[in-house]
């Protein structure tokens, strides 16, 4: 039986996930399904799963681990695709979609992603005493949200091109400063 405090914390984090990332999760699911209704169903399954499981191991920050949520959507869609034995047309050739059975959750990859995320945030904070600070704040606002460059520019009250230049400048700085865990 799950204790009341864990249940309350799970509910709170589920609420934060819904509030902060629901639109983003729907858009990610839509990329997979190519169908809005199926995407909404997938995201609903994710929230039901998280509500039923109430697993504190999936906590990250103030919410649930977004990387796990994205992987859940992908795995669930692929498993449904396989079980429905769907086929798709690629050009004139009919191709059956074949996917692995439930792919186990990779905690090591998750730790690497979290480490890389924290490294970027720490590097951005270290820029507070440099001339790159304004660009770093623009980059952080853009990177930590699901907003487009135009939406980020509108929030700040600057032009889209200024936002683009700031984001590009900080990306280049980070690429030269931080070794990506995904480049080996």
C-alpha cells in the first residue's frame, strides 16, 4: 500500500506535469501517430499509468521525468502498432512495421541526460559574470520552454532575429565548452 504522503506528492507532480507539459506531450505523440485523436489517447494512457503506478523513481525536479514520459509514448505506440499489425505505404511498397517488444527503461541513459541537462544549466549560470549573460538568459528561456523563437521573442519584447542570434551564440559556446555525452 502506498503511503498518503507519497500519493499526495505523486498527485502534485502529476498536476505539474499536466500543467507544464501537456501540450508538448500531445505534440510529441502526434509526431508518432500522425493523428490528433490517437495522440490524445496516448497521452491520456501516460497520465493514467503515472496515476496508477505512483512511482517516486520517476520524479525529476518538480514534476515527472519528461524523458521517461516521452519514451513511454514511443514504446506504447510501437507496441500498439505491432499488436494491431499495421502496415504503411512507403512509396509504392507496402512495409509492415516491426518493433521490439517492450523496451526496458534505460535508467543509465536517463542519468546521462540528467547529467547533461545539469551541466548545461550550471554552465549558463557561470555566464552571469560575463558579457554573454543576456544571451544566456534568452537561451535558457527558449531552451526550457516549448515556445518557438517568435514566442520567446514576444515574451521578452525583442525581435525574433535578436533571439535567434542569442540562441545561436550560446549554442556555439556550449558546443565548444561542454563535451556532449551523446558524441561518445
